[in-house]
C-alpha cells in the first residue's frame, strides 16, 4: 500500500524536495500567468478608454462609414478592432447600424445579424465587458459610448492575442518547470545519497553487531562506528558516538558476565571434584556395613540401601557437572576413530536390560560398511547415545517403542533415537538442551533426573563440530545427532568449537 510513513528516509527526503519544488514552481507559474494576463487586460482596457475619449461628443469622431477614429484609437495589441454604431431609431426587432466593421491588419469585414444581436443584448456600457461575439470571431473586450445624436457606438478589442500569449507563457513555464524538476530531482538524489552515506555506515555497524552471537561466553563486540562518523556537532555523529558508547558498555557487561560465569564454572568444577571423594567414602561405608556378619535390623538395612542409592545418584550428578565444567574450560577431547555402529548396538543392549518394559528396536543399514567411522572421543560419544536412549526410557510410559537408528548422509553420520511416546509440547522444545531442564511437565516421569543429560548431549556433539535437534509430536519424538566423519579443527568445548 501507499504508506509514506514506511518509506526509507532517503525516499522521504527526495520526495519532500521534489514535492516542494513542484509546489513552488506551480505557485510561481500560476502567479506569473495571472499577473501577465491581468497586465495585458489592463492595457486593453486603457486602449478602450482612449477609444471612448475619441468618441466623446457631438460632431466629434468620425462620420458614418469612416474609420479615421479607428486609426486614432487603434491599439498596438493584436492589430485588430471591432466598431459598431447603432442608430438611435433602432428597436429590438429592427436594428439599424450606420457603421459595422471588424478591422484587422490588411482587411475589413462586417458583423452578421446574429453577432449584432448578440452585442445589442449584452447591455454594454462604459465599463469594459468580455463578450463572446460568436461566428468565429471569439471573445472581445467591449465598451459602449452614447453619442450626442442618440447613436450608440460599440468599440471592442479581441482577447485571442492575450489568450495566445498567456497560453504560450504557461507552456514555457511548464516546460522550464519540467526541466527544472528533472535537474532538481537528479541533484537532490545525489546530495541526499551523499549526505546519508555516514548514516548508512552507522546502520551497517549496528546491523553487524546485531548479528553477532553475544550469547557465547567469549563474545566481544569489536565492531565500532568509524571515527569520521562520531562528530558530536552533527546529528549522525551524535548517533554514531552514542552507539560506540553503548557498545563499550556492552563489552564491559560481557566481560563481567564471562568473569562471573568462569567463577561459577570453576566453583562447580572444584566442588564436583571435592565431592567425589566423600561420596565414594559414603558408598563404600554403606556397602561395608551391609556386609557385617552380625544381624542388622531391617530398618537399618533399608536405610543403608537408601544411603547407597542416593550416594550413587549424587555421584552421577557430580560426574555430569564435572564433565560439563571440563567441556566449558576448553579441555580437548580424544581424537581417534570411533565405530558408532558398535556403540549404538551395545548401548541399546544395555538399555534393553535396564528397561525391559519398553520395546527396543535397532535400525541399521543392510550394508554396515555404508556407515564409516568418525573421528572423536569414544567415551563421550557413547555417553551421547546412552543419554538419548535413557531419556526416551525415563520419560515415556511402559510399552513405548524406542528405535535407535544409524545412517550416512553425505559427509555426516546420522544417529537417530525415536519413540512413539506422548511427545514434547512445542513451548518446551526450545529449552530442551539447557542445563537443569526437566521434562516432567512434558512427558511421563518414571524415575529421578538431574536435568543434565540432554545438555551433555548438546555440549559433546557441539564439541565434535556436530549438531543435535529434536522434532516432536504426539506419537513421534525424534532426536537427530549429525556428526561429521572428519571434523575440521580440534575437538574442544562448545565455545572453542565456535558454537
């Protein structure tokens, strides 16, 4: 739709300049045409006044049939004049004329009866009036003079020369205005583009900053507006300077956030490392207590079992936190050929034993040689597959069919884990790979979860320069891991891998 409010600034400025020029030219042209026409009409009226004076009294002027008075009063404008003398004895039915001529340079003609009747019915007086005489003569400026003998003499001058001159003037003004419009439009376009170039540079800087992944821990906004565009004495310079100041503050905030995150990660890593020893001691003493030969009350046996179980669960949580802390710290992963087919088969077998109430399927290509080995850390990739399978078992009801598949697509190896469970709500999917995110509200929970399983999957896959995605609807949830056969660059943390 035609909506000037949504036009770019360059278009608005150009349209405003052109519109203003057109309005000014139109006003000046109209004023010039009207002033010229009025000036010419004033000249005609003045010449008609001279003609009236030449016909002023008895015996004055020309005798009937003569044209000396015309020559004395003939104006220079147009070189043409109408003169009609109506006898005093004329009536509406019978109009007698003693003089009836239209004088033009080189010729004399007479008025027809219809034209004479038109002039008779025009109620002419000493004040000039404009009358269309008709019969091809066009419009005349006319006055009527009463003679001392009762006759009435009508004198007029044609307005066709005035109309012709004024029309030619209007056409010339329009032509010059059109040429001026083209010149002003072209010059305005160049000037507007030149003057808006600094603003475009500032906008380009802002656009580049907006596309930077500032969510990364090592993010920096190195982009700045050029110094030439930061002059505070200009409007664009004020914007550029303000943007640079804003980017400086953003950098400070990012540095503070990174430092805080590094402290938290270091604390988590240290705490996780320190907790491993007491947790191992707790589990060891619990197991040792259960081996006592002396009778142990059932309540104590149950308490020791719960202590051992919870200590194992806490150990798993500590190990997960320690792994994430190591990945965040940029620890390099192992780089060796890994047979994903063997990992998928063994992991599915382990989960089949741990979850016999689920239906486990394996989807492998007929020719296993189609799936090549990938380069990576076998222990971490095994953890990825186990976490995806455990996630499907943990958050789906008994009887759910879980399928682990493997295939090759181009230079990537694809690992898919699919289940026909209740699915994941769409609003929950974007946060699925965030740390400590639990799927209790989305799927059926059958046992405890640390909320770190899928975040470990994302971190490990990203460190291998791969991607992990999820698609879910009721009856079909599919996790897809895409790993390059030969990753480019070292295997490191998500930040170091350029996530």
